[in-house]
C-alpha cells in the first residue's frame, strides 16, 4: 500500500499580543502628560493601547473614558489617519501603528 504524505501550509496570521504603538497626544491632554507630545504604548487593540496610555498617565482617564469605561462621545480615534468607527476600542492594531485622538468641539 502506498504512503501519501500531505503537507499543510498555514494560511492564517497569528496575532502577537502587545504591539508597540505610538499615540499622538493632543494639546488638550498635554498638561496631564508633563508636556509629552507622543507616548509609546502596548496592546493588540485600540482599547488595550488607550488603557496602557491611561496606566502611564492616570489623570487622562476622565478625558478619555466615561464612568462605565466607554470612550467618551466627543473623542474620535484614528489609526494611521483612518477612523476606527464603528469598531473603536476593539479595532486591532499592528506593530508601529499610530493612534491619533481628535476632540470634537461643538457649540453655538
């Protein structure tokens, strides 16, 4: 009886946890980050990265998250200049990505 050897090649990409990502700190938050304009954070999603940012700069929490831990409605998050809406906090990030926070201001 002949022996058949079958080789499989993986076609999926394994996500590595804790990607190193840069956050551009908007002017509105800089007084809470000792004037820093960028921060290097780790995570596999936008939410992970923002939580690491808050870990580094705890005073920024109230300007990013509400009491339930959701992103405040007046902050727009971009990864590599592309909106994260509607995924927002669960949007995956890759090594070297850049997160930008934009505060939406309205009034009359």
